[in-house]
C-alpha cells in the first residue's frame, strides 16, 4: 500500500499521499525493530548497531506528524498551530541525538513520552476536526484508537496487569494492521475524490475552452482587418525607422572608433603611469639606500679626508637621483610614448649605471654596432640596464671576478638586439621556466631582494615594443636577450 500511495502522489502531487507512504514505511521498520528482525537478520555481524535502536524507532515515526497534519487538513481548520507538529517532529530528532551521545535512558524516556503524547494530540485534533464536519476524521480516530489500545494491551500484558496470552507479542502488530487498513481505505477514498474532482475540473476547462474558441472565432475577422491596417501602418513606420537607424549606425560607428581610440590612449597612458610608479619606487630605492649608507659611514669616520670622499660620493648619488626625477618629469609631461622618444646614448647610460652600482668599467665588455641608432624612452633603457646589471652583481659567483658582456647589434632594418651576459651563479632553467619575470618571484634567497626588478624590466621592454628572454646554466652564468624595434 505504501508503494501504491507513492503512485498516487506521482499522479496527484498531493502531499498527503507521500507522507502516508513514508508513514507506512516507517511503521514497517518500527515493527521489524520491535520484533528484532532487523537487528537479527539484516546486520547480525554488527552488534554495535543495536545501541542505536532508539534512533531507528524515532526515525520510523519522524514523518508521522506531517502525515497527520495533511490528512486532517489542519491548515484549513487551525492555520496557526503548524508549529506543534514541527515541535513533535523535532522531538524525534532529539531522541536520535541523545542516542548518539549514549544517553540511552533519556532517549528512551523522550521517545516513550513523545510517542504517547503525539497519539493523544492526534486523537484530540481528530475529534475537533470531526466536529467541524470532516468525515475522514472519524475513521482517523478509530485507526489511532485501535493502535493506542494495542499499545495499552501490550504494556498491561508485559507488566502482568492482565493475563499473558499467546498474542502478547502481536498486540502492536494487530493494532498496526487495523490502523493501516483503515488509513488505506480512507487514502483510497481520497484518491477517488481527487480523481473525480480532477475529471470535473477537466470538464470545466473544456467548457471554458469551447467558449473561448467561439469568442476567438467571432473576433478573428475583426482582428484580421485591424491587423492588416496596423501592418500597413507599421510598414510605413518601419521604413522611416530603417532610414533613421542607418543614419544612427553611421554616427555610432564614428563615435565608437573615436571612443576606442580614446580608450586605447587611456590604457597606454595607464600602463606608462604604472611603469613610472615602478621606476620611482624601485630605481630611487637603490640611490636612497646608498645615500643612507654613505651618511652613516660619514658620521662614523674620524679621518677628514675620508669624510670628504664620502661627501663626494653622496653628491654623485644625489646627481643620479636628480637625473632620474628630471627624466620622470619629462615623461609625465607627454601623453604618448611616441612624443617622448629620443636618441639613446648607450655609453652614457651604461657608465651611469656602473658608477651607481660601483662596478668597474674594466669588468664590462661593451660592443655597440656603429651603424645602429635607437630611439626610445631614455628612462626605460636606464632602468632596464640598471636592473640587469644589479642582478649580475647580486648573483655573481663567489670564486671568480664579475664579468659582464653587452652586445648591441642590428638584426634587420627594423629590429635590433641587446644581449647582456654575466658569469654568475646562473639558474636551473628547467625549474625556473616562465616564472623568472613574474611579479615578486625570487629563486635565490642568499641575497637581499624583492623579486620586482625583472618584472619591471619585462614590462618596460614590452611597452617599448620588444621581447625579453633568458638563457641560463647553473654555475656558468645567465644571458638576457632583448629584441626591440629600432
């Protein structure tokens, strides 16, 4: 019957059928648990499950309050008391919780009191609903009364209040059978009522559809005439709109191109501003650190000649910072990189960087193609050489003197190459991969650094329209190859 109730639910979508089906399945599980069949035959090799029998009892009855709520149509008569049934359902979950935490006595008392209380409440509401004219409530009262009597007889037999009989273990099953039979009879009747109402609704719908079909038929001629007139009018309006649309599309296309150009300019400006920020924070950090160190040495030095030497070096660093700031101000005074391009003097740029980094000129082998002239952003080239020379200095080999080889050659009429090679500690290229130029990426931690220099270098090379890659061998050295437009 539980399966039949499920079929009734799939046909009618009435909640009472699904809850009745769950109620029957729960009743079956309850009786199997009471007789010990589940514990004895389903999982005999797992005796620990017997400790959770109160949870099984509680879960078998957890849907009963909702079945009663929908069966008696409580919402129709008492719309504000649904929370009583929710509370009763919650009590069964409390039993499960007590059982899980091994409070077996408390679980048993809560289960027994909840089970007895819910039957009394069901009979009370059944009586109230019956008095309001619900005929099914009378059979509901009979079903739960039979079940209550079976429980009372079982308790009286177990406590020897009444003489034991051969049926002492079957009182609950008999009561459940009577209860299920009555409910099944009523549920079948409810389904028949639903089916009859459904047929009646379909007949009414058919009548309404016929009336509407007649009205539609009578109005169709009038509508066709109206539609024809409106169609002709719309055709005329559509032609006017097409003409306006064509003109509008031309205006939109023109404005779109203008906006795209402005957006490209803004994006390019934004990229340059980001680079200027990087240059300001990164390139000035080195001179400032150098200047701070020189002043500390100056205050510690007692020899006047040595103090003068520190002052001279400080002026060199300050002049270098002044050049960087002047170049940045010059860059910021223009909107696009094309307006700030100038002829690049590699000799001067490299000499300034070597002096700032205190690298001896004899340690650098420089070759610049005499026929090569490159125009670009001077501060970018200074930053690129500074970062790459600084890297060569930081990661030099402990057993050999630093050597840097710079080759600036022409690849074609429009492309040139800058190759900077050192003899430092190198890297394992298979492990570094594409992360070498990543933001805040570092691969050697025995020297101070933030992993920002190569990221800035790559960004500046790309803004100049070029590419940069690295070739490195562990304990041999590293080469950076930059290709740029001339």
